[in-house]
C-alpha cells in the first residue's frame, strides 16, 4: 500500500498544498483572532534574513530607521480624501481606553503617511533639512475579510519608507531608485525571484499617490503576486499637513514625497514560487540554515565527525546547523529538513566514515551523491551559488513559458483564466478593457514599455499591459 504524501500535491489542490506546507514546515499558525497569525521561529528566521538584506540596501540610500506610533488620531486620516477613502473598509478603530470612551477615536495604523507627515511638518523648516529619508520596521492592521497566512492577514509585518524632497524630479528619481536598487535587486539576487518591474494603472495605484511602481512575480500556479511597491505621493500629503520648506530663494514651498513598502507577504511568495511537492526550497543567499550536517546514527565517531564538519563549515562562512538528534529516526529528520527547504543536507553514518565520504543531498535540483569529506568545505560555496542561480532560472522560465502575447481583450481573459499571464498593448485594452477584465477576476498587474523597462508615463506610446489573476 502506497504511503500518503506528506503534502497535498500542488497539481491536485494548490491552495491546500500551500496551507499544508505553511503548517508542516512550521512557518506559521493562525492566531486566536480571525485573520491574525503567529509566525513560528523558522518562519520568523526567514523574515529576519529578509530584514537584514533589505535594511542594508535601504541604509545604503541614506535612509535612516525610526519608529512612529501604532495609534493614529482618526482626524488625521480625513485630511487626504483619496487616502481615507482607499483605506476606510480596512480600518480597525479604538474607541475605548482606560475604561472610558476616548475623546477622539484612534485608528490602528493601516499605513503611516498621516502620522509621519505630522512629524515631517515639524522637522522640515528649510531646504537644508531636505531630503528627509525615513524608514520604519513595524506592524500594520488592515481588516481582512478573506485571510490567508502570509498573503492576506489582518495584521502583518513590513517596512515602510517615507521621504520628503525639494523637487518633483528628486522625489520621482528616489522612488525609482528604491524600486530598482532596493526591491528589485533584493528579489532577484537574494530571493532568486524573477519579477516584472512596472507601473500601476490609475485604477491600481496607491490611494493618494500620483504614481505607483510595482514588482510582480508569477507563482507556481500561474497567478501573480504584488511583491513590493514604491509610490510618488506628489504634494498631496504635504498640502494636508502644510509640510513646507524655506527655499534658497527665500520662498515657502511644499515638499514632494515618496512612500514605499514590502511585507511578510514575501514569505508567502517564497513558498508559492519556489516550493514543490516535498516542501520549501529556500534560496541559499536567504537561508538562515544553508547546510545541515546530519548524524545518521549515534556512533561516537560519527557524532565527532558531524560536529567537526559543522565547525569547519561555520568557519568557512557557511550558515550551518548540526543535527545530532539520533534519538529521532533519521527518515523523519530527513523529511523535516526537506519540508523546511534547507539547500544542502550532509548525511554522515558509520559506512560513510569508513569510505571517507558523506552523502550530499541538494534540495533545489534534488538528488544525492557521495562526496569526499575532505572536499566538502571547499565544494559547498560553489554548490550553493549554483543552486541559487538554478532557482532564479526556473522562476524566469516559468514566467516566460506561461506568458502569452495577445491582441484582443478576449484573448487576454482566456490566457489569464487558464492559469497564465497575458501581454496586451495598453492602447488596445485601455481603461474600459481594464474594467471588463475585472468582471472575470483579472487585473492589469502593471504597465511596461515595449522593451520590458518601466515606462516614463502612464500613457506613453507603446506601453504594454501585463494581465493576470492575482493573490
């Protein structure tokens, strides 16, 4: 009788496979309040690695980290009409505190443009205070009606950057720099994710922005996922909070602003883009454990060798963990490490020691092979980089093979509903076509130029709409 699979096969039920993997790889659990989540240590370790990589890139732009309050006076949100309208259905509002009704209700932050602008209006006095570049790592609450762990939860973790500049051009260029040098660089070179950088349509842009730049990734089932966004806010929030500066010419001018963010949704993307029927496949540059050295049996010589290998790999710069839990069956441990997607597993038993070898199991391409013990420390960095490149290549090949060039609205709908993406000239689709796509749960994920670059404007000649169903 065949053994039941550890996970529901992706091809059979992709959403169930996703939920199985989140649970069995010990990434997260549902929280006690509907729509919330408990991020377990292994899942949080992935987020910590993402934070480290992103934080380094953010600081290289000259941005500094700060922290702003979780509770925002409700009156702040009414200052920018489009912004409050966009977030109104998702707000959580505190009306009681200390056993009394609050004089003014407080909104649990859904985003921080308003509370941060209240500070910016105090901090910015003259052109010498600009640019003002601030980022915070925080949590936000957006009441979610159809929650799914990591993808859509009522509370999630993120970073949100907010900046103020003297000119429109400086703000525009900074938003583009974040989009390209922070987000795209991180996703391609660390997460090994092929992403499409583009510009949102007017209908899809951030509430209160004059332009939104996005990065869209194709998941394993062909749906799209918005990975991160960078917004040009123009002067909308500066007007709401009277954020002005004294120019070199001695005139009072409104600042130009940006905001940009990425969230724990990236963990969900990691699962859906790289995972397979055996579990996660974590890119080596991201993995908090790049290699696990596993003792097959509790033999003293085996345990000594496993610990020695772990120490040597750590000294060589490999993020390594030693698994010497020989009171747990080897098969169960092997399955657990497969589920968690650790890139490399090094298995050592008594017979391996006799042969002077270890069994090298590579999670990303799959397969095992014996490798001389003396060569492992030298070999592993090369193996990890090969597997990093393979994940990115597979991600790109999936997107390219499942993206169809179309010339009509009906063809775009057919391609998207069949589990792929479509590319259609924006001049053919237009806003009327975009509205009709919505009737089929299909959206314009972004606009790109004919050569695949980010277009300079929403209505630039030759713009192409990337169309898909999305999470």
